[in-house]
């Protein structure tokens, strides 16, 4: 009897215990969160929790996080503080509903609407049930991706004039040995490494004890040197550095959330030194295999990169060292990160890379390395093996083996970007936008074919990006030619100028837009124009382009198509309208194109309709005139051909470029 009573009491106790457990804790996690499962973008989170892991590292993005991407502006501090306050407030609302045993907070982002930490099975169920939570992604581990490449990038001469002055590069890596003589040679901060933070250990000292970040920093912006050995300083040797350490202790791996937090920090601290704003971020870490842009798979990094780009900061990421021919790693695959693959900077003989594995039986400058991840959406290439650079403890990497991998290629490109920002500020008074800087690097690079997949990718050429480009120009139809009808497709090129946006005007007078005002054409380099005249008159085209944040334009001139039937308007036949004159004296010839003309008259001037060079007076029936006193300074010369028909005077305008 006592035994039965004990059994009854024991069963009652179990029933009571079951009733006291929250209902969401009694079911399979996947079944319990079925309605909110779409918020969890990585199924591995749920799998790991269901298989018994106590906690999983995650990043949580709140409802409408994309709406805040363009709002945080480092150049508008009051607005930024207001946005950051709202982000913190909304984050607190969610975090206050989580017990510390359910969620262990790691990062609260300043400009990204979200936070990161370690979540339990109970915590994930609470998070997906909250309406203010939009996405939950796994916080993945990424790894370091490990004479000079400067001459190969055609930067040797350029860096003597534009050396990265007035620009800071944030090195998101294992930290920086700021005691190195080429990296400040002192405490922290110092004259070279002017700021930073340790996100891996959550402290204020980003000292490197692994070595990877120190070598990366030396490539991008180490102090100019004449040695020892082959070290000549970083690409942008006068740029400043920020050390953003993303690893714990001396590890060479980092969490995705640490990288996002570092990018976020760079935006918040962009103008800590207003004379050296953070304009470039380099991240030589990565992981995974992505065969297309990966924003949807890495929403936190995508948001952080977009916020940085909106604030004028250009991000570079190493493509990875796995030898992929159809994919690159994250975060290089994010749309607002410039992905960088690797080429050899010289013939260093044959080399094998067992970790990939792959072998290059022979090497030559501009040969894509066998390990460099490649894909049709890889942005650029830069030098890699072997880089002479700074080494942990005050020394330098040796010739062979030196520092390599796409980890080395990415800071070469980042240093080039700092040079370009120095250049454009010095010459135009403003910095490139992130899109313009990418355009400058991609459009002026030297084409290199990867033998692994036959894909052509531009290798950075700093000299071309600064001095090798001309102004944008229309390529088709040829300027000065006669149009083919009332509809014509105009195409143009940037000629190496970093252009972020195009706009086209077409009219019957210079600068006119009575035929077309296209509105913004974005990045398109062609547009079709209808309603063009077909009477042989002059058509004026103004090609607007936005570069360095300001609008500029180039003017072009055409002769309208003459509709058949002998009824064309008179035109000058020699020299060809729109061409460059041969000197200070030129003979102009013209034809009536079937129009009944009784008398001719010619004006020539330095403005449209001007006659300061020539007012010929009546030329009777003569169809040529020699003009003297023409300028020879490359300026514009305007010719107005008057003709009398049906008892009244009419005219056609033509334009030329003065000879030199």
C-alpha cells in the first residue's frame, strides 16, 4: 500500500513539474517556431540547438533595418547621434525581453539596427516570436587569408606626388604591431596608427600578437623607407592607420559580428581626426564559397558595407585562397565590398600550395595565382606573391617566402585607393564616392586573363587611374559627323574618369535641351534619341557626368540628316564641321544642298553668332572664303553661314576646335 502511495505521489510530482514548464519548452524547437522560422536564415542554428548545443552565436537584425542604412551620416554628427540613439532604444526593447540565461550579448552596433550574441534554445524561440525582430543569422567564423608589387601597379612615380596624405585606412585584422618602426614606433595611438579598438577581446588595445594584420598594414600604408632589404614602405606611405582587431588574443579566426562591429565603428569614428578621415577599410579575412553576390546570405555585413559606402568609405576584401574558379569568399562577395584576387608580381619560379592544393609550375608578373579565388563577378586583381612588408616584432618578411595570399593583394588595392583619394582631393577639392573610386580602379586597370577559367579581370594600375585617363567622350556616332535619321543611339565612354552618373541633353543650340533632357541615366553609357531634325541643321549634344561628387560636361556637335528630295539646308563641306582647324588661316567651302541661294555671307567668332574674327560682307554667289586671324589655342571657333533664299536671310551654325 505504501509502495502504491509512493508511486502516486511521484507521478503527481512529475505532472506538477510538467505543468510548470513554459508551453514553448515542451515541443520540438522546429515545430514550435514554425510560424517564425522564416526569420532564421541559417537552418544550422536550429539544427545545432536541437542536437544539444547550449548556445549558438547569432546576429539579430530588427524590423526595418534597411531603412536606416542611408540615415547615419558621419559628416552630420547631430543626425548620426539621433539615429544611434534610436537604434539603441529599439535594441533595448528587444533585449529587455530576454533573460541573461537565454541570450548573452556580445555587440550592440551603433549604426546597424541590430546586435549579436549567444542564444539558447529558449532564447531563439522568444526572438522569433517578437514582431520587432526581422532576421536572425548565424555568426560564422572567418579566417585570415594569407621586387614589391608597387611597380607592377604602376604606382612608383605616382606615390611620390600623391602618397595618401589626408586619408586614413582602417585595417580590420589581427591588430597592428604599432611599436614597429614603420608603423609608428611607439605606444598606442601614435603618429601612424592614430586609433582603433580590439573587438575580439573587447578592450582598447589593438596590439597584434599573431602577425597577419601587421603585414597587411605595412603593405597598405607603412612609412616610406629605403630598406632594410627590399621594403620601400606601403603603397600609400603617408596615409594614417586605424587598427581594428577582430580576433581574440593571438588567433587567426574571427566572428562575422566582429567584422560588422569593426566596419560599424569605422563609420562612427570616421572623422575622429577630421584632417585624416577614414575613407578606406581593408578586410583580409573570409570564408565560404559564393557563386554570386551574397547580400541575402550575409545581411548584416551587407548592411554594414552599405552604411560605410553611403558615408564615402570604400571597402576592400580578399577573394580567398581556395582556388575556386566560380566563386569567392565572404565578405568579399558583398555588393559594396571591392573583391580583390591575386597575381604574382614577378617570376619567382614554380610554387606549390599544399593547403589548396594547387601548383604553379612556372610564374611570371601578372599571372593569376593558382590559389586565388575567381569568378565572373570578381572586381579587381592586385599583386600578392611575394610581398616585402612589416613583420611582427619589428622585422620584415623575407623575399622568398614572404607574405602572400589574397590577404596581401587586398591591402595593395586599399593603398591604391588612398592614393586616388589624395589625388582627387588635391585636384578637385572633394573626395571620390565609393562608386566613383571603384569605377576608377576597374575601368583603368590592365586586363589579365585567369588561365584557370579564362575570365578577364582588371589588375590595378594606379598611374592609369590618375594620369592615364582623359575626359568622357561620345564614341558613336562620331562627333562632327552627319546623323543617320530622326532617331539615333548615342554611346560614350568615361576614358578613365571615375563617373558615378550620366545625363544627356540634345538641342538645336549649344547647351540646348529642346530635343532631349534625359534625366539621370545612372551608369548606362548609351541612350536612344528620337525627334532629331532631318533638315541638315546643327544638332548639339551635351554629355553630363558626375565625378568626385560634382557635375561636369563635354559638348559635341553633329549635322542633322537631310531628308531626300533635294531640299537640304546649306552646309560647310570643308573643313569638316566639328573638326580641328589646321592653323591661323583656313579656307571654308560650302554647298547649297539643293536650296536656291542668291547670296552668301560669313561670320566667324569665338562665341556662338560672334563675328569678332570675321564679318565677310556679301560674298555674292561665291561658295568659299579664306579666313585669317583664327586662334591657335585649342579654343572653340564658331562659324555662321548666312544665305539668302526666297528674298529672306537664313543661317546655319557650325563649330570647330582651334588648332594648337
